[in-house]
């Protein structure tokens, strides 16, 4: 009998993240397995301009950060982000 590992179980799950750019309608993106900010942006076909900032649940984020189901990902200009 083979025992399932946590890593294998997590890889089979889907991650659902709400993503949007300031001024556009937000949408839910589903990624299979462990997802990163960059993977969600790619799936949503959002290209981040050099002047824009990425926020994850209200805090600045990088493309390499992992996301989990229920997270909120925003792409905003610095003025909209309050910085």
C-alpha cells in the first residue's frame, strides 16, 4: 500500500484566486496545484507595467509569492495603492 504524501495531495488541488487590475472587473482564476502570483497573472493574461504594483491581500507582493484559495490579487498604479 502506498501512502499519499501531503505534497502529492496538495499538487492535485486547485487554487482559486480573485484577481483584477484597477478600473477593470475582477475575476476568479483557477490554477491546478501550488500557485504563485506570477502564475495567476499569466493565467489571467495580465501584464504588469513597470509603474504598476502587485498587491496580495492588501500587502505588496512579488511574482514568486505563493497564493492560496481565497486570496485577492490586485494590480494597481502607486496612487491607487496608497503608496
